[in-house]
């Protein structure tokens, strides 16, 4: 009798997902929830796959008890706080999640929250239940021909736009990483800046990840750009709106109402926002529907089966089977490509239209390992690393080696690979070229014989620097004293400089400075660098926060 793949479901998931697993004759499924750590340690070595939600902690200790048998960990949901992805990757274990399973649930909750805020339904309900028939206090706010501003036109933002069209609203969006053609296909007018969006619309709804760039993106200054009596909706992530300043805007009457599903600190039972009458709140229910729970269970079950049976899968956040098979020289180029991508991604603040990856040198003609199943869209693994690096500063939440190429394809970004046998100046090089509507940027990197990876060209500047973040990159007029001003500013801010390189443009006039630092340059320090006379542009590249 042919042996079956063994799957352990350690947390409660929808029976639909479990049924899908059990219907496959190659799968043997055990559902054992609420196990103690000791009980889990005792049995985990018997399984090829583990499916969890958020209750089971998949850390190094648990993985050490797998006896080398475990091949895949599937998370029925988005968050991976309970899974040590790096430890799993080092052991060749695929980690999956289901980031698209709750898209419609979050979309519908956004619309529900918006409507509830427009008509103050919870307050009206509690007033009537309390024995008071009060119609005058609940004058509604119609959506017909109102202007809706969507901040973040990704999967959920796009679905919100489609539904808002049904209310005959005028739809505007701000998303610097979405192509104008995609917005237009949705009937959405894409605006070039957040400020312009806020000055244009009556309602804003946020659909961005929580990143260093988006944290606190809506505060008093931004709220004051909205017209008096505007409405704010956040069913995305806590921290995007400065809660204290939202409280003030609601209390003062600047805002008519707000609807909030996510908070800085959760559970949010002591949050000051709960004191207000003109806010609708829910306890992070965006993904909490029966359909979405079925979706994530079925998705994770299907993807786990695909991994075990050697079939194609899209939900992985890592690509361990390729990484474990790469030789040391290829692995260094893989890591270099990701670092280079992150540098370019941090320097580009608009929608990308095309990304080209050029590999020069006979090194890349060698076989480096399997290409099927583990690498999405049949790309070279170095390309996957570069694309993740490019997208991570822009999205971060949900960006992985597997998802980055699909995110790019979804956004209409063209991806091209090219191999050139000869590399004139170096043994081998990787070049990444990114095109937007207004600019083309490029970066070239190589690895020297001592296994030291370096960036050797950035745009038109011949350079030589370590691509390991954190770092500050700036372009400046070639004048005396400017470099000293930058160094003094960093030093006064307590930022140590480990390496400083200045590279003049081949035609003179300008130079490119690269400063490797001991910590990421904050937005405030970056703004002060940009204000120095002669600085033409500055970018902070840092580790993910």
C-alpha cells in the first residue's frame, strides 16, 4: 500500500478545508487542537505538513522536534507572527499563508462601516432601544455624488471602488505605486499626491499596509486638509491614523464622523476614541465572516496539498527548496539582488511600469537548481529576490519571494529577464533597470573573489559601496563644504557613519553620496538632509521595521 502524506491541523479551521484534505486519497489528516507544547513536541515528527491559525507557535523549538520530516507549514490567514519563517526556511520548510482569502470580507466591512458612519446607525439603534424616539439627532449623509478618496488601490481598495460606483459616487485614489491605466479601468481618478486627494474628497477610506512610511500618515495636518464635515474610515491597519489627533478632529466637529475597525493597541477596550458619540467602532472584524474563514481554510488546504504533491503553489512566503540547493556563489548573488532591489525600491516614489533584470557573465549559464514550482512565473531565483526587494519598501505587508512577482503582474508591471555571456569589467554582474512614467533608474552589483558583494553602478554614477542597509543616499551639486554639512547633521543626530563614498558624475556638475550608517535615517533627519542647500535628492534605505 502506498504511503500517504500526513497532515496535522493544530488550530480550529473551517471544516470545508479539512474536508478538502480528507477527500484526497493521498492525504492522511489528524485534527488535534489545543495541544500543550509537550504534546505537540511528541507527535510533530510524524507529520509532513502542519496547518495552523494563530494559536500554535511554530518556533525553532517546535521545528527541532520535526525529525526532518516536516515539509510545509500552512497558516489559515494572513499574519505570521506565530511562525518563525527564517528558521523554517533554513530547514527547507515551505511556509504558506492566505493573504487574498479575506479580501471580500474586508471590502464589505469597509462599506458597512462607511454606511453606519453616514447614518450613525449604532447610536440610533441604542437610542431607540433605550426608549427614546429621536429622529432629529440623526440627520443622514448621502453617498450619491459624494467624492470618495481611497488611499491604497490594491486588492481591497479596488473592490471598494467597484462597490462605491454602485452608489454613484465620484471615486478618487492616491497610490503612488499603481499605474494610471489600472485606476482608469476601475473608473477611478488617480491623484498625484495625498494632499490633493484630501483637498478634493468628502470621505477617505484607508487600504494600505502599516509600514514606516504609512505609520501616522493621517494626522492633524492631513485632517485639516479635508473639508469640514468629512468622514474617515479605517479598516486597514492600526497606526495609520494618529488616534489622539483623530479624537481631537472628531471632538471639535472638524470631522462629521469616523469608522474604525483597527487600533494602535489591541484589544482597544480603554481607547479614548470609544468615549465619542460620532464614531463607529468594531473590534478588528474586517476578516471575520463565515465565508472568509471558509476561504482561508480551503486555500491553505489546497496549497499544502500542492506542495506535498509537487504541484504549483502561489501562497508561500519563502522559497526554501531553491535556497537550500543554491551553491554559495549563487546564494551571495541571490542576497545581493534583494539588497539592490530594496535600494531601487526605496528611491522610486511612483508607479513602476517595467522592470528588467540583466545577468552578465558565464556564471549565470551554469545550472543552479530546480526552476519549476518553487520559483513563481518560472523566473530565475535572483529575479524573485530582486522583485521582493523592490516591492518591500512600497508594500511590506504580505510581500514575499513568492508573492512579489504576482503582485507586480497584478499591477500591470512588465518583467523581463536577459542573460549576456560576457561581462567586460567583472566576473559576473546583476543589473536591475526600473522604468516609470517619468524616469528610468538602474543599479549594477557584483561579487568579488573574497565573497564581498558590492554595488558598482547606480544610475549613471560609477560607485563602490556595500549594499547592506541601513544607509543614506543623496545626489548633490558638486560644491565645497556640502559633504561636511551632511556628516555634521548625522553626527549631531547620533548616527554613526561606517563608510562614506562620494562619486562624481562623469560629466561633472553633480555627485552621488552613499553613507553606510549604524541605524536607519529617520524621516525627520532625511527631511533635514533634503533641506541642505545643494542637495538634489535624498533617500533613506533601512531594514524593515
